[in-house]
């Protein structure tokens, strides 16, 4: 009976993710089960702003957790980022340059393994890595469903998805016009993408960045691994933008002291205010509803 229930939930999830989200501005083009040699196939949706003109060039924003961006009627928690409303208005009001969004669905049960920055993880001792792999997200669900493979996810973005987008849409292909965004674990992988590929991605929007990496603060070696990685690898090009923020409620209540340590690294690297910003949002929690409320702020910072 339990196996049948799991199968039902699996097929229900497939049905939901295959649905076409409704958007209030722009147009969505769906690529269901987009093929990849690096990772599991998944749905990709391209949002074209109102009055998209193939004769003009557009900058591109790659967005993680693509299921959650557009339409709350088909998301698991009935919340959304309202990305079409917020970005559409910013473009209409000429607050940001015309931008195409490429929304990539997450890997479901493998989301943590796919979004956890791989080089910081592998800098930990094997004993610590093995102990992290034993952690549970809940009583019935492991935190990591597989080994961490975020380097392959980045290869998918850079070597497979981006060339496809640049071939089929009228885009600027340089890093100055190519960005990536996400929240929580999606914020971590966005930070990692720009740091690993600064010549490809010009900026990252990292909202409620999940610096703990796991869900325990006590005796947790992960934040220091991230800090050491950034200290050694943060680009010094003077071109790449990083936006971070956090709330103060629910899961976000863990982030402020960890974000402050990351901020010290950016200060030491002499990142200018036009290239790095960290904001605190008092009273906001860890949810799409909270991210939607402040989404215009990072979009304006990174996309201009």
C-alpha cells in the first residue's frame, strides 16, 4: 500500500510539473524533459518579456527552482515568486534592461545534492562528508538523495543550456548580460555558478542564502568551508555582481551571523558597492511570499 501511495505521489508530481504556468505578463515557452548528458532531464521554461523582438538583443537571467516562479495555483505550497509581474513591470518602467528568463526546474529529491556547492563540500574530510550524507531532512526523507554533483549541474548550464538559449533566442552572450538567481539552496548554487564561471555569469541574486548547508547550526563545519572557498576563489575582475539578503524569521533566523562572515570576505576583497550588496529584512521569513515582496530590489541591483 505504501509503495502504491509513493507511485501515486510520483506521477502526481510529474503531472503538476508538466503543467503550463499562467503568467500575467510576457510569454512562457516550455521545453519539457530538456535533454542533458550531465544531469537528469528536466523541464525548462523560457519567459519572453512583452513585445519580445527577435531583431533586438536581450540579456538573460537563469533562474533556479523554476517550478516556483510563476503560478501559485500549481506549486506545492501555493506560493510563487511573481517573477513575471515584478520583472515585467520593471522592464515596462525602464528600471531594468529587457531581459529573458530561463527557468530551470529543480531535481526534486536530488535538489540538495544538485545545489550544494561541490568544491566546498569536497574540501571537508571524508569522515565529515560521510556524516553529512547520513543526515535526514525529515523522519522519512534523507537530506542527500545522492552524492553531491553540482559541478555537473553547472556544466549543464554552461555547456548545454546556455548554447541552446543563445542559438534559439536573440541574446547578448557575454557575461555582462548573463545572470543567475535563486533562494536558499538556490542562492548557494547561484553564488557557486558566478564564482566558478565568472567569465560566463556576470552576477548572482542569492536570496536567503542557506549558508548552514544542512539544518543544524551547532558544530557545523559547512559554513567555514563556504567561507574558505570564497576567500580563495572570489573573482577579482571588478565586474561580477553578488546580491545577498536574509530575513529574521523561520529558517532565515539562522543566517545573519553566517552572512556577516561572508560579508567580511567581500570587504577584504574590496568589492565596491555597485558590485556587492547584502540586505536584512526584519520580520521576513523563508518563503516565496517573502522573496516576492522584495524581488524588485535584487533585480534592479543585478540587472542594471
